[in-house]
C-alpha cells in the first residue's frame, strides 16, 4: 500500500513537470507497460501477477500474449478485490499465505487508481545490498529515478545476456551514478557507468549498490534535508522494517570532513569504508540512519579496547583506512576544534615519551598507559603519573579539564582520536 502512495506522489510530479494529465491507469498502460513488460525481457518480476502466470522457463511471451496479459490484469483490477497478485505491496487475501501481512477486516477506501499507482510506485523502489529496498516520497528524487527507466530498458534490449527483472537494483545503481557529481555527464548519461558485471554462467547482471553509496549521493544532492524512508522487501515472503528517518546532513558530514582534511583524490575509496561496521538492518535498529550508521568496519576495537593503532605512510590502502577512522571519530564528536586539541596533546605526549634517557622505556610505557585509557577516570588517573614528572603542567591540566567536562559518550571517541593522532606523528 506504501507503493500506491509513492506512485501517486510521482505521477503528480510527472504531470506537473510535463504539463500532462495522465491518470494512474493511463500512465500504466501507455508508459509503464511498454517499458516494463512489452519486451522480450521484463524489467520487473511480480510474483503471481498475470504478467508471470503461465510463463515457461526459457519461453518468451509473444507480443500478442503480452497484450493479453495486460487485458487480464485490467479485468482483474476492475472485477476483483485488490490482493498481492494485482496490487503491489498489498496482502494476500489468503491469511495462511506468506504474504498475508497487513490483513484487516476493515473496509479500506481503495479504488482502481490505487492499484495502478501501486505498480507505478513499485518501479521506484531503490534496491540495496541485503535484499532490501527503499521508498522515498520526495518528488524530485522519484523523477530522477524515473529518468533511469528508459536507460535500463535500452541496456536490456542491446545487451543480449543481461538478465532482466532488476528494476529496483537498477534504481540503486542509477541514483548512485546520477548523483556522482565528479563523473556524471548530463550530455552523455551513461558515460562512466560501470554498474553491470559478468556472471559465472556467461551472462551479466546489474550489481547491487551499497546503501551508503546511494545515501551519500542523495545527501550531496539534497544536503539540508532529513527524509523518511520505508524499508522493505517484496518476494516469496514479504519483509517490512518500516519507516526510518534518514538524517542526510549527518551522512554528508564525514564525507565533507574527509575532503577538507585529506583532499578529494582518495575520497571515493574512503566513501566505500563508511557504513561497513554492521549491516543495514542493524543500522535501522538504531531508530534512524545518521552518523552512527556510518561507522567503518574495524574501528570498534580501538574505541572499546584502547588499542593503539599503527600508521603506514607508504601503504595507500592502510593510510585511507587510518584517515577514514579519524574522520568518523571527528564527525561523531561534532566539534572540529577537538581535531586540533587531539593533535596538540599527541605532540605533547610524544615529546614526553622521547625525553627519557636513551635505552629507558619508562616514560614511553607511561604514555602507552595514558593512550590506552578508555574512560575519564582511567585517563586522568594515568595522566597523573605523567604530570608529576613534568615542569610545565599547564597543557596536561588543560586536556584533563577538557575531557572531564566532555559528555561521557564522547570521551571514548576523543581518546581514540588522540591515539590516532599520536600514531600519525610517530
């Protein structure tokens, strides 16, 4: 039923943009059906719908057969109750079926347009890794997705072994490509598009794009917006995660910070690391998708266990990893002044560690103890033994004060940032 609402929002925006007056049925018959189903390869596979019923594997319906299937669908929409076989996202009327969710005995105010809208909306879902899809109700975004429909049809028609029925997956790849301001060329819309790869059987398919790549593209295109998305999967069984707020300014923040501190040359590689600490489903369990969900994989052990990182200037991959960790920590702290504070304190500790007698490691060991701290009390206790040995205590006292008044949740992130700054200057 959410798909019907998405279709309604889209068609209103489409009619306004093009000065047209399509009804849902007219748009479906004149635009949607020719693109999606009136070809040898479908763009969409809707289980149990008239378009797939009776199709034998390897046998392509003729033009006449496809037209007949459209007539069957229209007849069912006119004469039958709306269910999952003719209305996308609707429940099965069989309460024992795996797609029977949302069943109610209330008489819902549905009409034929709602059914056609559900088909139109279903083609605007954005497929992401993990088999899930997203609906956003932003009209401009839906129009941008629609822009990619005929391009997908062109790929299907000209690429013999490209498998069909991947419209949601295509939408994800298309948006990621469409919103990449570095490479997208509006004069040649498929230039630099590389979202299709070979399969083991000799065919090819549209790759599933990562959710983070799609969202980074969206947030760079709509930078000051918070959007609510609907997360779902429709198939043999239906999965509904529900409505999730997407805090686009937060998602954009680490990308911009990386560019500010480390330039643009490796930003694309860094973007691939954000959001890899856990899957999208777990990220949704946080209640919203923001900076927390952008955590890179492998950083948690430095935060929770106080592990001191190593820095390798010569290894590009490790260097990007290292820098990405620092940027996410800074984004979580949401205070760029703490970058300089962490850097300043790391330099002070480094000078202290190397000020001892040659061959002795007592000062170096004390610094390691300070750096390994993971909370306020532990840090201040360990720092005390260092302060007792220095003549200029002002800088140490200042950092202790700063951490003491810092929100408790931020302390582990700031201490970890200090560890990374210390590693980089060593």
